[in-house]
């Protein structure tokens, strides 16, 4: 018989797959430029679905690990949430505490991952611009990029969880990495990023080891020339998007592990954020310039999460709760967005001609 974890996980993947098929096959059979209204609708749909999933966990979170008695609940608590205080000899009451904590971990991890995805959007916009991808093909590239990201995140998260369970000191490495990356983002937030297509490592790899056609061929990822199949530059762009997500996963996945050690909760929050990333890309791409301080906020956010991982033993001893992390994350994002609105970037006046 299949375990409860497998059934819950399979059901989750099925729902996500149906949503993707609806988006790709029913509503968008042809490549087109995604308008602001469509992007807003899909962004709202994914956020709403995440909120629905939050309530599912809050009421039925025990199904994730198949908890059916107090002893099993204690075992799961010790493994994934040692800070949690259960109610002695009260299984139903303790189950409520466990569900509430798990749902809070999910929504906090989701919000954190969603916020960090904004930085990913900055880079993807830069990739599309640098490689001259036509806006009509953005959606297709992001679709396949998301599918690859789901597979990579699955491997990354469950391998990372296994390592954390076996080697506690890895948490400190993750913490140092996040503090370093956060500081780097904060101090370099105002610098304009650039990508040289010819020098990108993925382009160098593809040029050396793969048969690449020299120009785009409409929406095709591969073309046949002189009896030989060749990959188009559009496929190379997909690889670059995948590579970029892998780099960002090095920051974002450890960040969510600071919220919860349960790999399933980390995976659920990551996937909802990734799925929302594609629609949010089109939603924010035209107004990204309005949030000039958001990148600085993301840097502060990573430093906070990294510091939290470095001090996790002390914080657990003083009863630092997941909800406090949620408040801090919301506060950092709110302050950076509010500062962007109150202090907008001044438009540069065109240089006056010399008389």
C-alpha cells in the first residue's frame, strides 16, 4: 500500500499539473504577448490557490505524514518541529497545535520564497532583453523553465533535508551563505546588472558541446538542417533560465529551511512560489522600476534569515516562534515598498544642448 505521504504528495502534484495544463492547453493554445490583465488574473489565481492550500493544511495537515496517534505525532514533532509544545495526553488538542504550526510554516515559507522570486524576475527580464527574445515567446520559455525548476527544487530540497537531518552543522553553512548573499545584494542593489550573451557559461557550454543553430526559428526549440537536428537559441535561453533558477535556489531553499525543517512544507511553499513566478513576471515586468528599494529589502531579508539560522539554537531556547519571522518578513517588504513609493527615483533630465 502507498504511504500517506506519497498519496498527499501525488495529489498535490496532480493539482499543480492540472493547473499547468489548463493554462497551457485550454486558455493559451497559441503563443501571444501576455497582457497586464491576463497576468494579474493568473497571479491572483495562484495566490488564491496557495491560500486555499494553507487552509487545507490548517485543517488536515496531519495527512501529510499520516499522523494517527499521539506517539507518531511526537515522533514527527521531534524530527521536524522540536520547538513545538504539545498538550500531554491530548491527541486532538496537540493535533490542532501541530496543524496550526505547519500551516503557519507553509504561509511564511511561501511569502519568503515569493519575495525572493522578485529578484529572479529582475534577472529573467535581463536575460530576455540581452538575448533578444521576442515578447510573444516569453510565456513558452517560462513554462518550460518552470517545469525544469520543479524537478530541480524537488531534488535540492529533499537532498538538503536529508543532509540537515544527518549533519546539524550544515545549518550554519547555509546561514553564513545567506548573510553573505544578503549583504552582497544590499550593497550592490543600486548597480545596473548586465549580461554579455557571448560570455555566459551556459552559452559557452552549449556552443562547445551541443549543435546550436545560429538564429531563432520562430517558436521552435529545435530545427532539422541537412538531415541533422540542431537546437535553436530559444532552447539555449530555456537552459539559461533553468541555470538561473538553480543559482537562486542556493539562496531561497536554505532560507525556507530556516522557517521549517519539514521537506514537504518547504517543497509545497517553493512550488507555489515558482508557479506564481511565471504570471508575476508579466504582472511586474512593466512596473518593476517603481520599486527601487525592493532589492535592498531583499538583501536585508536574506541577512535576517541567515542570522536566524546561525542563532537557531538560542532562538529556540527563548521560544522564538514562526509567526515572528512572518511579521519581520512582512515588515521588511512593507518598508521597502513604502520607501519606493514615498521616495521615487528622480527622472533624469535630458542634457541641454550647448549654444
